[in-house]
């Protein structure tokens, strides 16, 4: 019975969907990839990650235990997707789409073989993402593609993604604007006696509605808010809880709209009603580091040098031991579960020089443990686009004690 059922098919259902990126933009991405492939003597690339499939095709898949791919040769570009998605992969892909069925476990690999013309293919070297492909998938690819050398394309693709186009800058600016919308809704919802999750819901809903209003046709997925209070502010990525906000609590505002796979962020320190003298002192120091850091985002600056300079400021206040992570990172096709562009992070071990077109954050954080004066996590976060002669700060939401002590209502 299984042998009588189709293994792969096309589902070109409807018309291609709206994209914020022009066909010329997507052609340019794929052309640059093919240039990279030619320089490395790579005959084809099979991307499997959320970020690279989205970046090169426009389609952001829903994993749910099934394999996905975007296979690029010098002449073709095809999404490989599961039948459960219907025609959505084709509608969102800049290129073609091939659907595989669930009827046999190896149908995904059959789709790859079909696109490569196996078993008589002339493919000798296939680019894959070593930082995403599991050991199991590597073995399965080796078995499905005998005689084909699997080589790493992840670092080269990441390097391409770090330099954003003008169309990407436009989308990221929209994301930063919508962050500010979420931040305003969050502040409006904060008061003593309200639970963290209720504040987060207000912020997230405001951002989702603004995204829906701002684009002709957009998939509304993955936008979220982390709102933390009191001890929960000690980690930047601590999840929302049902803890109730109390007067005097230190608060962390973290708004993350997701638009066409692109991540933006707004993060601010707040206080409910009042802050102690030591809280204010520490907050002011962190804001000073933030202001100085914003000045350092320039073309030609090395990531490690920015980190070193800001370390000296914390050290002068005897606070360096309370710093908890790097000073910033790249933006683009990424989220909390995919796409980190590790070559552009403001850390002591990153040699990368900032270039025009890059988009980076400045986000210094210190965390003073519970039981000490001024306990809690302090963090500010702005997004900057590196230009030819400086940087443009696209975050509008204010920071610091003069703005973000939320009065009693």
C-alpha cells in the first residue's frame, strides 16, 4: 500500500503572498549566496535552519518534528516542506516548493535526491549548516547522498546576513517602532497588585495589533514580552510568572515583536512607585554605561574594544563583577530559538569590526544578588544601524530614573 502512495508533489495553491522584500532583494540574497558557493566550489546548498531558510526564501517553517530545507543550486531555489503545511510554503517562498508526504520515513531525503537528480547527479560538494545539522541528520544525508561531500556553509551564510540591506533596515525600523508601542502599553499596565503575566499580555497584544495594522498580509507569530519584577529581574531571559508587582519593585521591560522572521527588542529598567537611594545609584551607573556605549557604535570599531572600554567604567565603580553578559548583538532573521549571528557580538572574544549596514544593540546589564543593597537586574537596550560615518539609534523609548519610575495610580 505504501509503495502506491505519492512521496513528493507540488502544492502551488493560490498566489504568492505579500512580502516586505522585493523580488530584487530576494534575488540579490540568492545571487550573493551563489557567488559564495562558486568561491568554495560548492555545487548546491541544503539549508535546514529556521534563519537561513527564512533569509534566503522568505518562508519561516513550523518544525513540529518534521524536517525542512531550502535547496539552492546555481539555477534553482526550492523549499522542501511537509504536506501538513498545504500551500503555505510555496506562497511564502521566493522560488519553488516541493512537498513530501508522511507515508514513508525517508520521503524528505527522497525530495532532496529528486532535486539533486540522484542517482545520476553531478553534485560533488553540498553545503550544509554544521552548526544546525545533528549527528543523526548528518548520517542520514550521507546515506542518502553517497559520494557527495558535505561541507560547511554556515559561517559564510551568517557573514552575509550580518550586513543588512536598505529593505531590511526599513523592516527593522518598523520593528523598533512597534517595540515602543509595546513598551508604552506595558507601562500603562504596571501598578502594584498586578501580576507579571497580565502586564506582559497587555504589551504583547498591543504589538500584535500594531503589526497587523502595519502590513497588508502578515503571519502573526512569535511576538512576545518578558516582564520581570523583583528577584525575577536577575536574568535577562527569565520567563514571565504570575508574581504580583509590589511598590518599590525593580522591574524589567522586554518587548519583542517578530515580523516576517525578524526580531527587534526594547528593554528598560523600571521601578514601581519608588526606588531606594542605592537602587538609584546603580541604575544611574548602568545608564551612564549605556550612554557611553551608544557613542562607541561606529564603523571601524572592534566588538572586543567596545566591551573592554565599557568594562573600565564598571570597574571604576567596583561593579564589573556584577556584569552578566555581552554588551550587544546583531539583529535580523533571529529569535530566542534561532539565528544568533555570533560573529557580531559586543564581547571580549569577538574580533569583528563593525561595518556600515550592520544592525547592533547596546544593552549593558548588571545584576546585584538578593540580600544586598540595590538588589536586582538593571538593563537598558537600544538598536542602532551602523552608517558610513556613525550610527543611527532607532529606539525612541526613554530610559533612566527621570522617565521610568512608574507613579501610583
